[in-house]
C-alpha cells in the first residue's frame, strides 16, 4: 500500500484531509509527519510544510500542493529535487469570482464607509455612482483573473486587465508588459491582484504602485502575501492615498495574532478563504497523480520550475 504523508502547520486542515483521504481514497495509507510510517512515503501532500519536513523523507518522489499555488512550499527549503504538482479545482474560479465581486461592491457601494459610520452612530448616505464610473483593474489574467475581469465587465464596471503576456477579453481593456503598467494603473478606483508570485512580482503592491491609483483607491490581494510591502501599505492608508485593503493571503499563515495587519485601520483580513479546493477534489487529484507516478505516466498539473506555477 502506497503511503502519502500530509505536511502542514495547520493542524485543523491536517485532520480534515485525513478524514477526506479515508473517505475518498481508502486504498492509500495516509500518515502525519510524526508517524513512523511517514518515512515510507513516496508522496507528500503539502500546505505550508514545516521547515525540514520534506528533507526527512528518504523515499520521496513527488511533492503535491493541496492548493492551486505552490509558493507556500518555500517554507521548507529542505525539499529534494522531485516533481511538484498542484491542485486545479474546476470550482475554484467560481469561489474566487464571488469573493472579488463582494470586495468590489464593498468599495463601490461604500460599505466600508458605512461600517465605520455605524461604530460612530452616524447616519450618512454617500452619493451612489453607476458601475460604469468605477474603474477596476485586474493584475493577472490567467484562468482566475480572466474569469473575474469578464464577470466584472458583464456587471457594467469599467475594467482593465494587465498581464505579462498579451491577452484579449471581451469588454476588458487589456494591456501587457512593463511598458504599459503605469498606464494600466492610472487613476484606478480599485486594484485587484491575482498575479503568481515570482521574482518580478514580489512586492508589486508598493508605494510606487499605489501612487498611480486614484486618490482614495482600494486594493484587493488574492495573490500571495509577499506581493504586498506592509510598510508601504500602512503609509498609503495613513496618508489617504488608499482608503482600504482587502487581504486574503499573507506571508505567514495563519496570520500571527500579534501582526499589525489585524488592527490596521482600513484593512479587512480574511483567512485565505477567497477560494479553496474542495477536500474531495484534493484527494482525488493527489490520488490520481500518485497512481500515475507509480505507473510511470505523465503527471497532471505539473509545475514548471522556471515559471513557479
């Protein structure tokens, strides 16, 4: 019986995945890192694996992210050079689209300001403007970003999209490459980040970027925590350059209780919940790639190391 080891700092998730594997892939032996049988594992299913955990697996042949992203694997630099795969949930786009649609409405309809007013017992209506007058930019036009940009355009928003390579989407003003970045940002009311984390995109949500947006703009980060320079964000919020930020991803997760983002005025913290693969989907894809690995077949959703996704 093939052994899969589950590696994560999230103990709740570990318990949930154990239960899901038992239900949907009972033929596989599943172990946690501290179990003796973990040393037999040829596959590691991971979400922020503890440092050194992958390096202690002498028979490891495949590292499998339990999410669409793989940058969280960098928490364990001991990983050997083996193939890395990720999970692609067909419902992932729907969940992310719903989350971003809520975040856009949060600022377009001034719910952030109304929430602040309630704490002051203040009754004040804000002028309502049509979606066509609310400029939204989407950074990253992959599977998720394209779906979100198209959804917002169909709702009547003035939508721009930016990506590293050229894309065309109906109703979306698309641009690409470094030369068009400032023009893409120019006076946006809301900036949505869905870029993959690479050397080029690390820290892209910074003062230089914020300064190009409309005064009092907002940002939504559904990419990765390392896309945001926290000090720059705080400065932009304090100065009024930004009115707010919805953040769903963080460099260290769970977000430590003492982290300043919890109490930073204007920041909405959500616990990496924008969209997550269903547990049965994770199990089925990890199990299928385990079968493919053992049979010498091509792996699904294999990560290109040169791209990082």
